[in-house]
């Protein structure tokens, strides 16, 4: 719930706390191109964080919040995120709230800097959309910044996996991926390649682990599961399968991609290599974006309620004050033309 307004912290306060001149503090916090020695820069940033200073002091002094909602996302270029953001904008517009959007590429330092800048605009709420947001990120500095924003009267909502003490909407990626992996194994596939996306990204890693869980539960041997990493894009999926083909498919009979974009790229690479889907190799995706039904063959995938997630995030961001709520949504297996049945060899 909103908190009482507190005394405005000025740039003079930050400079005094850091033991530097007003000009030095201004250069660090005002985005100046002039170089500041690293030790002075660190002192200013530490003081600003401790005092909960934001650059727009006059805005901070306002008692009320603005009619804006700030969305800070990892990546705005993916179709799945476009669905979430579109739903957010529609839901926010019904309340007279407008949405500002920033992208951080999933980098915690960029997340922190973006949130600091956004706070100066006094948005009514802040929605942070990321694969995984941890309380100990940047040694707790990200959590401290979000708490400071909340103390100023704002509300925080996380879309993604998190252990932060704010409202959240997350996906049960592992269980949904496990169901898909088990379906592929139960369909008779025994040699599987997983197009796992980039290393270190939370959602792709969780989905990969779920695929492996389901495949193993369905009888696929660990030695017969190949994991290939690549950029999380259509081109990344294409290049990953090109590498698989160059190395030899080795009787691979199914390719599982951690999202539909990767699967579409993989489909193109298989087609160019003369590998028929699903007659030679079955193929699956994840998300159920529009492309999934606009390619031939249509993709077997996991449908996520992306629009619902966007709408629910806005409900939590703009609704009445209440206890912190954590919502987890499940994916639904959608079987289409890109997967076939394989005969299981008698053991």
C-alpha cells in the first residue's frame, strides 16, 4: 500500500554524504559525458542508493504518483513478449493509465540503472519482466532499489520466476516442458536433440531441464539426449540444426526447441537438409505464438496464456492494496502436425 511521503533528498545531500563536490555528484548522477574517477563515482552511487535519491527531485517532492506504469523487460523483440506487452497496454488503458516500456537485455546492471531512472518519473507501478529475478542480484542492490520505490508509494510486480517479496506472475516452465518431453518419449522417440537457447538464461534452462525430466521418465536414455546451445532467435535455431546436420544426426528422431522461434528456424534448416518433418524427425516448440500455426507442418508446442499474464500483471499493479500475491500459470500441450509416432524397439 502507498507509504507516507518522506523528505526530499537533494543532490547537495548526496554530494555531502559522498564527500565530493556538487559538480562531481552532478556528473555521476546526471549522465554527463565527462569522466569521473572510479573511486569518486562509486562513493556517489553508494550515497545515492543509501539516501534513495533519484535525479528528478521536483517529481519526488510531489505527493501523488503519475498516471503512468513502467514496464522494464529483458527483451521486447520476441513475439511472446509482444503478446504480454500488448495485453498490458490494453488492460492499463481501461484505467486511464499509460505504459512506458524499457528493455534491459536481461543484464542486472542495466535493470538497476533503468529502474533508478524510471523512479524519477514517479510511475504509479513498475512491472519488471525477466526470466529470473533474485533477491541477491547485484549483492541485494536491485532489491534495495525496488524497496525504495515501494516506500515512495509505488507498487512492484514481477513477471517471471522470483524470490522477491513483491506481487508476481510466473510460468510453471519445468512442469510444462516435462509434459512435452514425456509425450515425445511416449510417442516412441528415443534419440532426441534439444535446442536449448543461450546458456545462463533462466527460462530456456528451466525448459531444457523439464524436457530432460520428461524424456527420461518416458524411457529415453540420458546418453541419447543431445543439448545444443545457440542464440534465442529464429536464426539461432537454424544455425543450431545446421551444426547438428554437419555433425551427423546419428539417428536423431526428434528435435525439441525451448521456444517456437527456435523451432521455426530449426524447421527451415531441416527442410534445407532434406530431412522431412515429421516423417524423418519430429519437431516441437514452446509458447504457441502465431508462427506455430502459420508454418508447414504446424508445430506441436506448449501453449502459454501470455495475454492472461499481461492482464493479470496489470491487475496486481493497479488493483486495491492487499497481501502480496504470487500467481503461477501452467502451459497446455498442443499436439499438431510436426510430431509423429515412432515404433519403440523391443528391449
